[in-house]
């Protein structure tokens, strides 16, 4: 055993523990890791072997933190992005979400009824649209759907008011953003026809207002719908349409690439999985760090681990999938144990369940599967897709176990 590799590492920084776990998932020695690091460095000159090995041991032990150059190189070596592996301190939500405009909901609605619309009302609506997008990850679907539809009605009604050309375009753009949110929630609740109609409305509003972000996310939703319905070729085509509709500077490009990678993983084309994961990772690495990590329509760096986890689970890389699942749970949970991203955590538990089932641990597999069902905020199509994968492995490995049949009953009750 190499020096420093057998010690208790519970007190090390998260990034230090992850360096070790990522290396172990690949069954690399520290020397193997250095070779991979050099391969990803390209033309960049790195120190000699003994010096670099000393640095690596210090990083794994948590004794020293890599500088920015090595942070990016380590992240690239392990197939993720710098801000996911070495996340900056989490920014606080801007206070204007609550009081930045000085207007409460009642006052906004009252002023919306006026024939003229002021700049402060447009700004208040912009903040409201973003707040709704931030609510997506944790507010119950039934509650968010009612509020989202009501705000969409109010915003679209503004088109009958006296607006400048700029205001008209802004109102269309805001309506498109809220329509995206409403369509996502409708689909989460199993309202497929309504969700598709809302998605098409968002696409039209985005095109009319010139908001390419809205256009891109409308294509992303179509790809996601297809993916969760098992239409993997359609998911790839829809994602490609989105990639062609927006430029490379949009974060939606990352999600579109991830959907293609997920679809290829389910089709069984490992090469295309790696191609799309590399493409999405490169785009995300080049984007600025998001101002608001809670906005559903912003791809935060930690989400890349979530995408990669899904793909590795499907191609049978169990150790790496489990490593990414642990990272997803860690980045989605606050230090006090509050789960900020319950739907990501649910899929991470499914992943751990699949890995446990493949390893022959029925009790752990069922326990992880039940943990995936425990959250209040759920996307039923997404949860159904992933738990079906777990059930498939359970049936294959434990065909006569009553615990498997009982878990299937629980899933049927969830979808009822």
C-alpha cells in the first residue's frame, strides 16, 4: 500500500476524498493517475514524476489544495468540470427575490391591471419568473402548477396593454420562460398532452421574442419527454434540433448534450456516450459560474456529475456510477441535512440500488430503491423510468424474492 493510502480520511476536505474515490473507482494506483494526468495535460509541461507524486499525495491527504491549473486538470482527468469537483462557496440567493422591487404579489397584480406598464412591473415579473424556476426543485408540483399557470395568464394578458416594442418583446420572453416551467411541472404530474401543448407555446413565444434560451429549453423538454418514454432515437433528434437552434454560449447546450449521452447509453453505444459527455463537459467548463444555482433553467456545474452518473450506470461501470452518486447526494444536500435537489438525490439512490443489486446485495438494493421514493417533490415520469431500471436488475438477479414483488407493488401505488 502506498504511503498515506490506508489512513482514516474522514476529516479530509470533500475534494480530497473525491480525488481518492475517483481514482479507486477506476482501479488506478497513484502512478496510474499521474499518467492519466499527463495525458490530459497535452502540451502543458508538468513536473518530474517524483515531484508530481508528492503533490498528488498531498492532494489526496488534504494537506494542500491544488492551484487553479491543477484543479482544472484533475477535473478533466476524471471526466467532470472544475466547479463540480472544486465548488466555490455557494452564493446566497439575492435578496431581490423577496424585496428587490419593493412590490409584493398583490401590488404587482394590481398594477398589471393598469393600461400602462412601468419598468418596475417588468422587473418585478422578471424576478417572479426566476423565482418560479427556482421553486421547481422543491415546491410540490400541485402547488407550483397552480401558481405557474396563474402567472402565465397574468403575463400573457399584458399583450393587450399599451406596451413599447421593447416591453412587448420582454413580455413575450417572460411568458415563454414561465411556460417552460409550467410545461415541466405538467409533465412531472403525468399530464403529457398539456405538457406538450405548453412546450409548443413556449417554443413559439421564444421564437417570437428572439429569446434563444427559451427556444433551446423548449427543444430540451421535447428530448426529455422522448427519453423518459423510451423513444431514444427521438430524444437524440430533438436534442440535435436544439443544438442547431442555439449558439454554443448557452447552458442549455450542456443539457442537450447530456440527453444525447443518456439516450446513447440506453441504446448501448458506448463510443457515442463518451463523445457527447466530452462535448458537454468542454462546453460547461467554458461557461461562467452561474449567478443562481437554484434556477432550473441554468445548468449548474454539479449537475454534470448527475448526468455522468446516469450514463455510467447504464454502461455497467458500477464503481464509477456509485462514486458519482455519492458526489450527487453530497452536492445536493446542505450541511444540516436539508436536501436541496430531491429529484437528483432520488436518482442517486436508484443508482446505488442498481449497483447493490448487481453486487448481490438485495437488502441494500431495496433500501436504496425505497429511499428514492421518499421525497415529497417528485417527477413521476423520471422516477418511473429510473425505478424501472432498478426493477429490471432486481428481477434478473432475484427472480423469486418476495421483497422484489413488494417493491414493485410500492411502485405501482406511486404511479396510480
